[in-house]
């Protein structure tokens, strides 16, 4: 829009009312109406919507953030919120300036779900191996995201020395292919962790304990195991780990089962446990690859802070 029009908006002097406030409301309504307008979008339980409309020298910049806990992402809802807010500004502004343009609408970032953290490469910069949103657009990030990062809840597992242990009789005998262990290694590396050790052992308490102790003695900050957390007579992982843990973390298992229940009702059949062996964090995940992926998505943001505190760091 023309700079004179933008100044009218900034000064709240448009004859039809304040478009910035109205656009925020329109954006929230747009988010909630997404499934009514896009035929293949599933209804979602929206937990939070934030729409920001900031007056610029020659226009208005709109951003929208949407949050949910569900099986699918909310990028369409966020894009719908932005467009609804922009159209509201258009509607209220056109009486004084009919030459208006809506442009450059894009998804900035998405976090969670199967794809994890994704940031638009066209609007990001590389800094010391990490991808960050470009400074010009950093204001669109959520305040709680910035708060989590500032207090140690990192999105990545960078600088953590990690180990992955697969626990399976059949895989150890070569009767089945280990898919969970390599998947955990991949998920850790995607979050910039250094996976320095991997191993495959049968469902045997002595073998499990020896592998875990070896990883800790080699300097692992984080040990993830997969398998042996069910009810089968040979599912012995919790029994193997409990004597080794100097501090149990009941909350990790509770969170994993509670959040996992939103994806599968079988989640509460998992005996997944977690805890520290001195300063090494150990997390036992099920042997199912999907459950391993869910475990990283559910617990991943807590891991760096937990290890940081266990090593004497400040909250």
C-alpha cells in the first residue's frame, strides 16, 4: 500500500475502524474455519492461535502461529489465519486506497509430527552449523519458543554423545531385521546428536546391563534402548535397567504413555522407564519403530535440559 495509507493504519485513523485489531480477530476465525473451506483438511483441536499485525512503512506484515497436539500438522490453519487477516486489512483499507497487493505468504517453520523441525530455507540463515530463522523475520517466532530456547530447552541434541542399544532375541539370532535401532540413530543424528556407539543384544539381563555400563564408561551422555519393554516373559529391559539407575525419572515414562495414547490405545501397555546412571541419561523405548519415533518426538525437547541440570547446570 502507499506510505500515506500505512501511516493512517499505524495512527488508527482509518474511517472503517482499526484494521490491526480487526485483522487479528479475523485471523483467529480463519484458523478455526479452515476445515470448512478446504475440503481435505481434517478437523483439529486447536490449542493456541497467535496473530500479529505490524504496521510497516509501506504496508502491514501479518504472522500467525498455531499449536495443537494431534496426529497431523497445522500449517494450513496458520496459512489460513494469515490470509484471513490480510483480507480483513484489505477490506477495511480499500475505501482510502484501492491499489493494494497481498504477496509473499509462506510457511516459515513447522515443528513436531513425523517430520520434526522444518524451517523454510528461503527465509533462514546458517550459523555455526545450525539453521536459524533470518533476523528480519525472527519477530514472527512464538514467545514461548524463544523462552524455551533461552532456558535451555534446545530443539536439537547438539553436542550430546549418545549410544543406541537394540534388545531383541530374534534380531540377535539373525531371524529378524533390526529396524528400530537404525531409526533411533537416524533420528538422533537429525537432531545433531553424535551417535558414537550402537549394539545389539538378546533379551538377557546380564548382556543388557553390560552393554549399558560399557556405554556409560565410554562417556555417553544419553543411552537409548529399544525393545523388551512389554509383557512377554522375555521382555526384561526394565528389570535390567532399574538396578543400574541412581535416579529414576518417572515423568518421562508417564509423559510417553500419556502422549502416546493419543496415537495408539496400546501405549499404556509399555513399561518404558527412564533415569540417570550418575550423569548419563538412560531411556528405554519399545521395540516398535513407530513407538521409537514417537518417543523422540515426545521426549526429545526435555532431554538436553535434563542432562544439563544433572551435570550441575542452572535452570
